[in-house]
């Protein structure tokens, strides 16, 4: 036998929600503020106008997605530096192991999460793009 | 044998073993930093401390303590672990913990032990060292701040390499591993010190920052320079050979390598390698496809037929050499094939084959250290085969082997302790050896029991009549008494080995010299026994293989000399050069150049666009040793497997694939389906290799033997050539190079980049030379400009030049004689 009670209950819930604060955000007009330890796009810390990276290869070694390419070279003072440092974000799983592994605090993960792009090439972040220029 | 107990395990070891050795035999690992199994125990690092119940309360180093009967040893008590942790703390106190930028990380004993013993903090505090780092030389970087004073570099350089480049200098906290006057390193650059350094104090500069140790694939293979047959571990990453890796357990030489083996690996991944076939069009070599190139080669070879000839380098694998022979014999019907200019291996192919009944050495490398006396013909044995040279060093220094050198110049070997050098005039080796044989016969030192079964003794006696020591003494410049003493000492020694280096640079070391040497060992019965025999050291990695497989004319075909003449005369219509570079390495460059210019069709199959390849009609890109599988046969007839480490460069194909494709193009069928089939064919055709299987060769290879049918062959010595006012020019091998291939290895080229003319101080004074002036060397054949190198090696009137260099071709003045008479002007 038909009773309107469940229907009314349902409609009441709907009605209640009409007057509540919305849980969705009007992206891109509104944006989520990430948590402090959010793992977004990587950045290379800078010291003395160059990347702090010493090309120790620990991050490509630990990376489970094998998305980091490092090439080391010798500078004028016979020191080691990264002549190439690339992260392929299409492969990256944002686990943050690379940051954990870094022995010289050269790598960090920022709060940037808007990483969409039109071309595949644009997802390969070179050293120049990764440098923390602040 | 001594019985002892280590960590409740019973072991029985020889009485000269140390506790460390005994533990190793029992499978117990004792941590250690200052030990290498090739070196004498040092006891410097104190990591190997153990407790022995009989010496209650004391901690003793396992590496320097000999075992005694009934010893009860504990290696892992709490006290010992505490002591080892303190040792590490003290080492880490001064060690700059720069592992992220240190190339040793991953392969660092200190790092591994620190991790194993969980040394996370340090109770002590001190400043780090601030020694300046030696960046001066191109191969070895010395950062003494990282040094932990294990002394291994100094010991290996002294005990095995016998150079002595390092020693501890200063005292106390200021002590460090120093060089001569604490200056930059200036040595042979064999890199043995780099290989044994437990930390990153000594690193290889060509490999610096190239890759981390853990990212490298380690591929075991065999070195492709000289015929010593050293085993090699290549470090490979991203299809590139980046370095060689030391493994103290590899091969009979325990991982020991020379400068070429350790630093000359760049030939495998060089940018200068040929990556595509080239065809000459309108006078210029242009890139072409394999189909095009192979069709053209097949067409021209077919057209030439029996008038086609082939020269092959003994750097190819056995399978490739065999296929090369098959291609010419079966597909073309030509017997005109040869290797190494024909003369370079005649000591084996003609000399040993006739005198011993097989074309190989009778001794093995292991015999060197077992001998009582070692007779080395030419001090160059060290330069041509440095790792055999290390064996000689070890024999002399550790086993008290009596070293005698018969040479026309001094060298590293002559500087060894107690070594006696008989310095003779150039070109009279055969006469000198005949005089030795004559003395042995005259003084009745002949081993009658042995020579009874050897044919030709009477003929030999007759042939030696004119070679009394007195007569020979004048001609060769050694006193008759010295010759007699040497003959007596050799005959009376219990066990004796004779070493004879041969090769393209040694035209005098041919059939006659080998037979004179073999006569000597046959007369005294010093052959076919342990620690006895003759070791004829051929030049290239698979020289012995090429000789065993018969890569020379056997049915009346042209040999290398006749092939070159045939090219000039037009009787050779097509010439196929596989890896040979005759324009640089064969004597009489002008003649070779004229012959190559005349031949109708010239194919060169090589790794690089060599001087010869640049003249070819078709150039086929081949593969280096790192890109192929197969087998090499070393100087002691050890058949060893070569393993592929990387993919071929560009479109390059292995020599086996190229030759097989050509065979298919010529006959319609492939010669062999694969390498294994070719190897099986070799084992069926070559008696010495009978019963071998590829799998059976294992990691260390198999030494093959054939029964000997010895016979005496009398040989005549040539009179030494001399002319007033002219110098005797000797050619040969420089320590840093082997053939012309090492010129493409960056390591050897960093140390020895160009040709030179070595002359003694007296001659330099007479010519008023001061340093490295450019000299013009002129002979009847031609002339060449070379830089002077003044040293202590050369006697007056004798000069030496290495033959490897294309830019300073010494072969433009030589004509294939043992000694070339030259004039020198500025």
C-alpha cells in the first residue's frame, strides 16, 4: 500500500540541504587550500644561485615509478652537480620518497596541484622549471 | 694441516694460513678494510679483531695471526663488536662523509661496515683533513682526505706492479699516503691502486660521476687487448660501457689488470665508432644500407673468386675467424688468407709447429711462478703483456725466481731485484741462443734421458758448430763467460720457463728465434713439465685462436706478404680486410699504400674508420668485444667465453653476422645457424679443441693441451747489421698500447697520445738534445718525424719507437727487418 511518509522524509532532507553551506567548491573560481604537508609538484631548493642538488642519484634510485632522470657532471672546481635533472610527471605517483631520500635537502614538494597541460612534453619538468625561484 | 674451531665450526687449513683465511674457508665473514687476497697481510685497520680462547682477554687481528692447532676463535662477541664500532667511529672522525658525491658509494667498504655495525653517531669530535686533491693526471684522482690509511694502494703498487708510486709520508696525525716528493702522481697508470682502494680516496677519472655503482650492470667477459686473456667485469648502464669493475676473485690473475684493460674500455661505446655501412660513390665514402653494401661486396668477391684474398685481425672470436676461413675456402675457393701480416705469428705457425708438433706454447702462465729460473727474451715482455709481467714480478719477489733477461734494451723487468740482464746488440738473439745451446752441448749439460726421444739432435749439433760462445760474444756484445754462465745456470736450474713476446712490432721474433728457444728447452728437457717450457706470447687477444684455427694459407695460397704484392701486381682482384689496419701496423707503409691503392676492390670491416678503411671501396661496421658472444683463446691456450654486454652501436653487426650474411649471399645457405653450431664445427675440425663445449668452458675457461712431437731444428742466426754513423732502430709495443685499437681507448691515449723515439743519454748528448725535440728519422725506406724521449733504457747507438701511431707512422721507415738502420737529424 502506498504511504507518502518515505517520500516526505526524503524531500525534507533535500529541503534541509537547500539551506546548508555547499560542500563543493566552485573550481576554478574557488580553490582548495592544501594541507601543509600536501605532496604536489616538486621543486629544487636553491643555494648560491644554483640548485642544491649534488647529483647523488638517490632519488632516481628510490623512485618506484622511475620518473626521475639525473645526469651528473663535473664543474670547474671538480665538484659534482646535476647537468640534467628531469621529472616526468606523467609517471610520478607523488609518493615523496625522493624528498625523503635526498641527503642534501635539495628537493621538496610544493602545494602546486594544478598540473594539467595540453602536450605530453609539457609534463616533463626540466631542472630549469623545477628550480624554486622565490 | 691445522685443525681449529671458529665460532663453533671445525676447520682444517694449511699451516701457513691465518685466522682470516681459516674463517673464509669455514664460510665465516670477518670484516676487514686493509686486506686483499693478493697482498701480504698488513694488520692496519683493526676491523678483523677476534678473540682466541687460548689468549684470554686479548683481541687479536685475524689477518696477521697464523693458525695454531686447537685454536678456539670467536669472531662475534659483544666485546669485539664494541671494538669494531670504535674503530669505525675513529675512522669516520676524519673521513669526510661526502658519500653523495663520492663515486665509491655503494662499493665502499667503510660505508658498508658503518651501515652493518649501525654507527649512527660519533662519541669523538675532530676537524677533518684538508689535504689538497690531486687532479693533475687524467686517469687517477687522489683525494687523501678520504683515505683511511689501509695501505693497500702502496702495497699493490710495490708487491705486484713493482712500481712503488706510493708510500706513507709524515708521522702521527699528519701521516698520509704520498707520492714521490708529495707531487702529482706519475706512474704506469695501471689503476691497481684504484681497484683495491676500499673507499673513494683513489677514483678513476674517466668514470668520475658517470654513474652510481648500484646502477651498473656487471658483465663478465674477457679483455680484448693483448693475449694474456685477463677476465674483465664491465660496468654497463643505458647500453654503454662506463667502466671496468674490480673483482678479486675473477680469473687466475685475481682481477688484476693493466692500463689498457682497466682504462681502455671506451672502444666499446666510443662516439667515433662506425654505425652504418659506407660505400664509395664518386670518390667519397657515403652511408649505405646493409643490403646495398653486402650485395656489392658479394658481387665483387664472386667476380674475383679464387683471386680474392683476405687479411683478418686475430681480435675476432674463434667462431668468426673460423667462419672467415670457411667463407674464403668454401664460398670463394681461395686459400689466400692470413692474419697479423703473416710474420707476426710465424714463431707459432712455423716455429713451434715444426719444433713441438703443435703451433702453441708449451708452458702456461701458472708455470711462471713455479719455475726456478725465468729466461725472458727481450725486456718487452712486460710492455706487451703487462699482467704476465705482474706474474714475473710476483715470481721474482715472492717465489725467489731467478730472472735472466736477454735483451737489446733495458726495461722494467731489468730493474727487478736480483734480475740479471744480458744486454746484446740488436738482431743477434738467434746467435746468442745458439751459443747457449752450444755451451749446453759442449759442457755435457744435455738431459740425455729426454733428448734420446727427440729427433734431429745430430743435425742440431752440426748446425751449432759455428756458434761457440767465443765467436758469438764479439758479434753480440756479451762476454763469452757471461754466455757460458747463463747456459750453465739455465741447464742446472730444476725448473725453467722461457718467455718470448712476439707481434707486429717484432719482425725479428719469428720462426728461427722460436726454434732456437725451443731447442734450448728441449736440450735440457725443460719442457712438458710443471714450471718448465716455453711461453710464446702472441700479441692480440685471440692470436692463439687464429693460429690454432689455421688462419693462414695451407694449400699453396698467398700469405700476407704475397697478398700485398699480389694487390700491387694485380693478381689479387679483391681484398677483404677484417679488422686489420695494414696501413699503420704492417712494415713499409709506402708499399702497403701503393698496393691498397691498386687493388680493384677493397672491403674493410672494422670498428672505426681507420686509415686503411678510409681507402676502402666498402666499409662494413663491426662490433667490439663488448657487443658480441664467442670465445677467445689466450696465450696459454685457455679457451674463454666472451659475453655480450651491450647492443651493437647503430647499425653495426657482429663480424659473425656479417660473414654469415656474405656466405649466404655467395652460396645461398648460411654457414652456421648460430655461434654454438660454429663452435661445434671448430671442436670437430681442430684436434686441440676436441671435446670442448660452450657450456663446459664455464667462467674461467679451459686450458687445452695437445701431445707434443718435439724435434730439434738447427737455425742460423743473422749477423747483426751495423753501419758507421747509423742508429739501430727497434720497433715494438708501448706499455700503454696494443696494436692500433687502443688508440681509440681514451685511457691509454690520455697517458701516451703520440709516437716517440726513445734514445739513451749518450746518444742524446751526442745529438745535443735536451728534451722532446722533433727529430727526423730516415732509413732507406722513408722518413718520419718523431718526438725525442730521452731515457735510461736504450744502449748507445740503439733507438726504439712504438709502432701503434698512425699520425707518427714508424712503419714508413721500416721494411720488415728485425733492425732498421736509420739516421737521425733535427
